[in-house]
């Protein structure tokens, strides 16, 4: 099942980006410089390119799988927006709790967060299809 | 939309896996079409019709056409 493989790869890519972004945040500090902004854009662009290559060349999703992939994308966008708004609303409470300013770092984890949400949502959708047909 | 894919496949003694390979789609897609959970696109429908050497309307039809 190619779609399942894609979601697994997406999950690993998401976790990989979380690690990379955490390392950048730890070693370069919470403030983002212009150079770091450039690195961020390069990382995001590469992640999308990798996903596109996996989807089109390596895994060759068929028409039904492509539709399922897009459907899980719509659900993920909704969940993603809810999470982003929630984090934005409670950032003051989170900052005082963990002793860091969330406004400097939360932008770093947007892409990995979306990839993880998409992979998990897609996997749940696949399993739901298997059980309820 | 209804279809006779399962019957045609059984007549020719082809497995879902084999048919999926012939049509260049996944086995799950063939299964979904047979269970009428997914309506194939026109190109895939035409491919199926060509493979079984039958007109498309003989394989795929609506409920009221039965």
C-alpha cells in the first residue's frame, strides 16, 4: 500500500524536521536572524520537494490514493488552524509555565507540525476505511 | 454507480493483484471499485473496458439501468 508508506515517510520527515529545528533553536538561539530565515525557507522548500518526489516518482500514487491524500490534507488544514490559533491564544500561559517566549520559536515548528498532523490524519483515515469499508 | 468488475474478473480467473498490475493502480483501488465504494475516473474506466474487451456501459452502469 503506497499511501501507507507515504504517510510513514511523512511522519519520519516531520520528526526529522522537529529535531533539526530544535537543534537550530538550541545552537543559534531563539531569535531568528536573516540568514536563519533563509535556512528555514530552504528546509521547507526541500521538504516539499522530497514529498512531491515521493508522491509522484517513487510511490506513484494512483487516482484514488491521490484523492485520499488530498482529503486528509483538508482535514489536516482544519486541525492545524485550530492548533495554531489555540497556541496563539494560550502562548502567554505557556511562556510563563515553561520559561521561554513562545513567539520566537513557534514559527519554526509550523511545517513539521503540519507534516505530523497530515501523516497521522491520513493513517487514521486509511484505517477507518479498512474497518468500515 | 454499479459495476460488473468482480464478475468479469472471476470469469477470467484474474486476481485483484494481477488486475491492479495490469491497470497500474493499487490492489486497494480495485477492491474499492468492486465494492462500489469508489467510482473510477473516465480514463481508468476506459482502460478497464479495453482490458475486458467490452463497452464501458456494459461494465459500469447506474442503479436505474439495471
